[in-house]
C-alpha cells in the first residue's frame, strides 16, 4: 500500500511548525534538483519561498545556512526571472 500523503494547511502554520515545514520544503526541492526534476523542484521551491517569507528574522536564522543559501541564491540563478531560457528543440 502506498504511503499516505498529508495535506498541510500552510496558512495555519506558525512558530516551530512553520519553521519545520519550511526546512522540509527546501530539502524536498533540493532532492528534486539533485534528481533533475525541474518542474517539481520549481513548484516546491516556490512553496518553500512563500513559507520562508512568513518567517521572522530569528526564525530565518534558525534555518540551516546550507538551505538558506540554496533557496535564496543558487536556485535563483536557475529559476529566477533573469535565468537563461532552455533552447527549443528544432
């Protein structure tokens, strides 16, 4: 039997639960990135960014630095608005 997927109410998250879910989403996006699954990575990164924006400064500092760097800087190079578009196959 497949694992059950849990629907998480992102709007109701606060405090430690919000921080934990943010880190989980960033790690999930990184795992999709490592697997070269760009669409899933982009989706999870956007969800993680929405949650990250809701954190206050002390909570943002509690997110591991490796996750913050990946979310804010490295992934923007590939998923940000100034990214180089993939070439179309002709």
